[in-house]
C-alpha cells in the first residue's frame, strides 16, 4: 500500500506542477498579445528596403561621345 500511496502523491504533485506551468504559459501569452496590440498601434519601424527610397537615375555622368568611344572598342 505504501508504494501505491507514493505513486498517487507523485502523480498529484506532477499534475499540480503541470497545471502551474500551463497557467504561467497562458498568462504570459495573454500579456504578450496585449503588448503586440499596443505595438501595432504605434508607428511602424523604418526597416523598409533601401531600394524603395532610391531616386531613379535620370542622367549619367558619361557623355554620348565617351559612350560611343566605349562601344567602338
């Protein structure tokens, strides 16, 4: 009988620990979800690609004569 009592106490303690872990994870998930909503309302970070912000090249520094000379080579 003693062995059965030890198993029962161990099982109850294990179940208690498992329940406490579940509650801790559940509460942490809820608190982080609230932080995510607050962050979503704030301005988005400026982590966009640099390609988006580049201005298009409208002229080159090479003259048409230099370009022609390069093509002839």
